[in-house]
C-alpha cells in the first residue's frame, strides 16, 4: 500500500539549449530538480556535437547540429529525461545562449 504513495518527481533543466558554434569552449551545467531514484547518469547521443560529464556539465564541440542529452534516474536506467541541444553555424554578430532568444 505504501508504494501507491511513493511518487518521485524529478526533472532536468534546462530542457533545451541552443548556442552558436564557437572555437572557444563553452559549458552549461545541467540541474536536477526533485528526487530521482539514485545518482543520475548523463549521456550524449552525439558526442561530436556535445559532451556531458558525470556531473552534468555540458561541453560543446566544434560541429554544428542537433542532438539529445539523455539523463537517467539511476545506474539502473529505469526512467529517463532528455535535453534537446542545437549548435548552429556561427554567424558574425549573432550569439545564442540557452536562456535567450536569437539576436537579429
């Protein structure tokens, strides 16, 4: 009966990241909110576009493209959340950050 009331909410933020490609390394930390079942595990679907370390720090590669970061609730990988990542081709005078709208 107690299992019916053991509801674990958790999520990862930000949900989307969009940045301009840059020769300068940039990082963005992911944040886990709520109560996952264990220690979260992070995995990049395409490491040529973006890498993510065991602490959830995202590092952007030199390749443009779109990919996902998968965040599992524990080493058992019973539940997953994801972050959409887009690295766009560098445009002079334009820069996008994860929390901003594109500048004209």
